[in-house]
C-alpha cells in the first residue's frame, strides 16, 4: 500500500473554472499518496458550493474510503465529476472529511497564490 501523508498546505490556494473563482483558502490540506503528485483539498466552507452539484458517481479507495463526486456547473458548461470528497473517510485520513479536491485540467485551475 502507498503511504498517505496529510499536512496543512502552505499559503493560500485557489480553484477556478469557467471564469469563476470557486474558492480560495488559507486552510487547505495537502495530501500525498506514495509517489503520486500531491492533491490540494479545500474546506467546503471556503468553496462556493452553489457551483458544485453532487453526482451519483462513487469510487472506493482502500486507504481513504468511498469518494463522492461533484460536477462543476458554470454559466457556459458543466464539467462532469470534476471534484471529489470523502464524506466519511477511513480513520487514518479523517482530516480530509469536509474537504473537496479537484481534478486539475484545461478547464479547472488549482493555484498557489
């Protein structure tokens, strides 16, 4: 199994899609799993949840638990399953409960500001 580490992300982070800022946070978490690049998790309280729509898509990670997915709804399009959250993560990674991570892409930008 890959080792997972979670730490407070340095500084402020922002996530944007469709020309809108979905969130900005100084309380984001940085999750690193094995050799994979780190992933920034944003507290839900720091996100404009009106842009996020829960979908029926779910995946299961043996180290984190079941992930719920969100589509990002912008004025011009919907970016399907672009974000995920572990609502009730496994105890070892319980810090990520209440946080959402985003798939970085041409349509979704996650930046350290």
